[in-house]
């Protein structure tokens, strides 16, 4: 997922603290072996720097916090990212998808 889309969704308040996302994250077991897990998180905050955008997430069940990149986010409120972005009429670069729509029939002149 594009960082510009995440930034735009955060600015228009489509993503807030009640949005549930499914994300990949790296964790360790008790023997110190790292593995990739998948779980549900709430969005806590978004850090926007010059080059990168990091999303701070809070686990729904255990309450621990992680920091991920926008590429690690898989589902937004149970929807694929493409569908979630299209609900708010956005392109993948963060711009508006529709500039205007003609409705009805054309006039006959």
C-alpha cells in the first residue's frame, strides 16, 4: 500500500483509533527465534517523516504496541486495501478519483 494513501486517509479521518486492521508483524518466541505473525490491531497513531511513514498499532487482545510500514497492512475493517480506498474515491497516489460525474440524459439541441 502506498504511503501517500495512508497519509491521505489519516488526513480525511477515514482511519482513526477505532479502525481495525490486520497486519503482519515480527515476534519472538521464548527461545529467541523470530517468526512472522498475523493479528488484528487498532491504529493508534501515524508518524510521518521526510522519507517514511510508520503506522503505530495496538493489539486488540493483549494490548502491546508495534510499528509497521504501510506495506504490512493487509485488511482495513475487513476489506482489501483497494476496496477500502475506493470507498473514499481515492487513487493509489492519494488524489481524488472522480472529478465530476454526469448524470441523466444529454440535452438534444
